[in-house]
């Protein structure tokens, strides 16, 4: 197991290094510069490049950049918030996005699980069909469509929620974006749970457990669900990552001051430092989530751990 | 199984709890604040640093310059209660209000303006709008200061006493009082700014103003900015609002829903929504003065060293005029852009400036009659094409049209592409090259383009903000990149360009009377139009919705952002 963990950590570290390098290279290849505007003269552009060290040799820029990025010091923004430290810009944005993301994952996982269990237990009934419909819709309709639909129905028509995110009501105004974001998670988890539960319920050991006289919640949760959970944990990781990309659009629709909104703005403005910072943070988050999922695998399912050790992986 | 029913019940119940707990009041502007929609974040609250309209708009509620515009667009004193100018029109003296205070209680002094003007052209500070000081206002010594030859103390500004501010210019500036409205010339409380260090302008605690409103909620790139009435403002009893709230909403659909839901009192709407709202009594078109036009690269030895035949073809006047007359500008404005924008058969936008007799520039020179032979006309365009084809010995042309990746610009470019195809019966084609805005500007600045759809917004209320663009200094295309809006016409038509330069210089050195100067600038426009130096397309206006009970907002097309100090909400 130790070897397995060490290996995963090693891979994660190397991946981060590669990302840092690729990011730098990509920013160099990006057309234009942060200082292009109808109104800027050549002399001014030169002076600005000098001010921000963009006229230094590439390798100097690269080492400076690696050193700072490793310390999570992203420097200042050139365009979006002139001369203001990116860490300051992120101070409130990261918690906001994280909170809404976590809400969406929790809501998605809980509702998805419940739906999946109901569908499996009520196999081939109305409830099962309903779950299938929800799953198909949730997987195939993008989150921004849900976002707009919910915005229109619950905020505009019914007036139950504020239309836009406000800091005065951070929870209430984050409910609609949470649901919009979690639809995909709900659908995927429900689908997986249903399939896994059906498989488990059909298995011989469930027959054994039932014949031993165990029934009700104990049967479902302790014996069926636990076994069904393993594959579900594996999809949860990628789903969390999916939420991050979904948030790029959903944050725009609800005017949420989060990381996604900042990232889209930075790319459009050629704000090098901010783009690098956001991409880096997203990548690190992705890597951490995948790492956790990999490690959880081993913890939840001894078979995986043992198989990996056997094959010398 | 019973368990399933129970689970279903739990699920439904929890959904209901969530929705009922959320059952609250329907939002509505019931307080005495105006809720304003902006579609980009504020990039900086530092007036010498900001360069975008959104930042300027918020700043101007918080800080006031020497002068401003009244509701009719005339210059009035704000921080300056009076001013005088010397005989030679070079030295301006402004008397600062005795009752002007910063929000921390400091008086607004002449030194605050000295600091502001010096900061603007200080090469260490490196303001992107430094050229407003050294190239537009032409403050004495500003070029040397900007180029690092002289210390900023050598700049021609001084505090005669605590409340008397004096500026000396290199050349007379007929639009001086319009320039001093501009944010780049707003005062700076340097002592306070220094005490904040690098945190200046990042929160209400680290910001200082002297305008009708004060900052109460702000953080960098935030989505909500709250301003309250400033009780220390000299005219505080005239400010009827309790404050303003700005909401950054980038999605047009969300914004319109928020407006309908009374969460916004003022929303900017885009072309896709104009059709739906144009008959609404709350619909308004505001004159913006961005001129969108096609810049044609006539190339020169510096750029292409004769390797690109297309830019060579574009040196042909008949061909440029053929292009100019080949697309229906009315259709671009009314059918493609559809946001209240208007066709531009001219260079100086409507609402840019008033002639000495008080008429708007577009009433003074009626483009439809004066530039009749520049208007859209398919038959004439084809004749011009035939003439050009004969002169060049080429019958088919294929140009690359560079356009930025926003929807509106792409739609316009695609429409023009279709019109060229139709007018010239397939002999003149353009293919589009779509790039990000930054990349387009980089390419155009490097002269690496054939035709580009680009724009220019005015910096002050005087035609010179456009005229100047095509003087030979700005008109050339060099491979080391200077402004390219003139596409190098000075090389194509050197004599005419020299004549143009002389006219521009005469407008700047104070040798002409106001009327003569105005007429000279009109002659300059005529030269640009008749020689198809640029091919105008449309004047960008903004369509917006404003609640019927919100009164007294003052909109200005030029230089000066929207003014809320006299606005009120009718009960």
C-alpha cells in the first residue's frame, strides 16, 4: 500500500511540473499581448513590457515564474484589475466557488443516491421510469440550460429565489446555481447507483443475507448499498471535476463572483498572470481529486489494492 | 418494498422544505438607490490608471475633476469654481472650490491636481493614458517628463496657493475645458494614497473620493459595488438619491430578467433583445461615439517590402472607393447590429461635438449631401471596380478581412462579405480571419493585415480626437508598429497627406480662429472620405431600458460618463 501511495504522489507531482511548463509555453504562443489596445502607442507598450518584466529573456521569465507559482504567488493582474495582487482577487472568489461546488456535489450525491436506490428497489415501475427520464435529461442537457430554466421559473416567474447571486443572502441566492450545477451529478449518480444496486440485489449473497432474516434499512444500506458504492466513488471524482467546468458558465449566468467567471474574463483579456493562476489552481484541484479517488479505491476495495500489489504496480 | 416509498417521501419532503424555506419577498427596487447594470468588471478605481468606460463611469460618481458636463452637455465647473486663461491661451488658472473636501475631511487642494497631472505623465507610474497629457493636452514639458529626460517636477503645472492651480501648455488647446472633464485629470490625494501602499483602491477603507457618492462596498473584480450618498460633498443637499448599486452581469438574458424583476433600474441590452423591447416606453437609445470602420492596409516598403500584392491593390483609389460604396451601411445598423446603432457615412460621429454655431457636427455637415459620392450605391461601386480593374490589370480580388471574435463584429464582417460578393458579382471577395480582440490589435499594430474591422472611440469632445489619427505620424504602417488606423495612406498620397498634416498642425497651434479651426477639421474629414482612407461602417450606440420612475440621469456621448448626481426616483 505504501508503495502504491508513493507512486500516486510521485505521478501527481510530475503532472504538476508538466502543467507548469505547458502553461508557460502556451502563454508564450498565445497571440497578442496584454497590452494591445487601440489607444496604446508603441513607446507605451514597450514601457509596460519593461515594467512587468515581459522583455526579459524567456529563461529568466520561466524560472521566475516557476519559483512564484510553486509558492502560489501569482503576481499581479495586468488587465482585469490593474496592478492588483491576484491572491487578493482570489481571496473571496475561491471560497465562493468552493462552497457552491461542495453544495452541488453534496446535493448531487445525496439525491442521486436516493433516486438510484428507489429506482432499483422499484424496478420497472413508475419510479424507475422517472429516474431514467431524470438521468437522461440530466446527462444530456447542459447545466447552463438548467440554469436559465431555473432562473426563469423559480426566480423570475415564481419569485422564490433572488435572480442573481448576492453577498447579503449567500445561501439562498446560491441554491439555484447549486441545483443547476448538480443536475449532471444527480443524473450520473442515479444511473450508476441503479445499475449497481440491481446487480447487487440480484447477487447470491443478497439472497443469503435475506434468507438469514435481515430486512429493511439494514439490508439495503449495510449490505446492498455498501457493495454498490465502490464504483460510484470512482465516478464521483470526475464528476467533481465536471462541476468545475460547468461553473464557468453557470457563474456567468447567475453573476457569481467565483473562479470560473474570473477565468473566462482572464482568457478574453489576455491577462497572462490571471489565466496562469486559474489554470494552475484548477489543475492542482483536479490532480488532488484524482489522487484522493485513487487512494480511496484502495481503501474501499481491498481487491484493487491487493491486485495492484500482486501485479507489482 | 416499503423502504422505497419512505425514501421517496423523504426526497419529496426535502425538496419541498428547500423550496418553501426559500419562499420570500419578490425583489423590487423599493429603496432610494438606483440599481445599475454593467457588463464588465471595474478594472481600477485609480483615475490615472483606468482606461475603460466601466471604471470611468464608477469613478466619476466618486471623484470629480476640475470641470464636468451639465445636463445639456455644456462644460461647468465642478472642483473648479472658476478659471481664466492667459492672453496667449497657454496658461490656464483654475480656482478650486473652498468647500470641496475629500471623504476623510482633507480639503481638495491645487496640490492634488499637481500630483494627478504629474502622475499621469510620470514614466515610473506608466499610465496607459499618459498620452492624454503629453499628446492631447500637451502640457509644457510633458514630452521630456514622459521620455524620462526631465524630472516630473519640470512639468508645467503648479499650485500657486492652496486653492489655485495653474497649467501651462505647449500649444493653445481650444478644448481644454472638455479635456479637464476626463478621468485622467481627476485629483489625487497623494498623502492618503501613499498611506495605503499597494492596497490603494482595493476596498472602501483604502479608497478616497470627493464626489457626490462614497464607496461603501467594493473589492477587486467584484460583482456588486455599492455607493452611498457622500454627506461631505459640496452639493450634498442637491443629491436626492441615497446611493447607487452597480451589478456586474455578463449574461444578457440574466440582466433582462433581473430588470423585469425590478432588481435593476437600468439595464443595457444587446442587439438580440432590441427587437423585443424597442416599443417598450422604457426603451432608450444612448449615443455612443465609437466609430466602427474598415481600415485598409495600403502597405508600404516598411511593412511588406512589396511582397503582398493585395496591399498594393488597395493603394488604388478607385478600388478603395468601390469598396466604400459596395455595402449597405443602413442595413448593417438596422438589420445586423440592431441595437440602436446608426449607419456612418462620415468620420466624426453624431453627438461628438458642436460647431461654433451650436449645431451638432452631423447637422453642420450633412453627410448624405456632402459625401453623396461616398454613399452606398451598387451600380456606382461596380463602375468604380471596373475602372480599378482596368488600371490594375486584374479582374479578381481576394482580400483577407480580420475581425475580432465577438458576435457583433463577426456578424457585421460576414454581412459585408456577402455584400461585396453581391455588388461585385463575385469579382471582389473577402475571406474572414477571426481572432481574439487582443490578437487582432496585435496584428493590425504590426501592419500584418489587409483589411481590418476596427473601431475608435473619442477621448474628448472635439473632432480632433479623430482628425489626428490620420496625420502622417499616426497614419503610417511600420513593421515596428505604430497606430495603423490610417493604413499608410501618407505613403500612397504624400502630397495630400502633407497638406492634411498642415491642416492638423494649424488646428493645434492656436493660429486659427474658432470658426476657422472648425472648418479646417471639416475639410480634413472631407479628405478622408473622398480618398477612402478609411471605410466607415456604423456608429455604435447603446440600447438600454430605464425604469419610468427613475428620472434625471444625465447621459453624455463623449468623454464624460453617465452622471447620477441629479438623478432621483419618483415616488
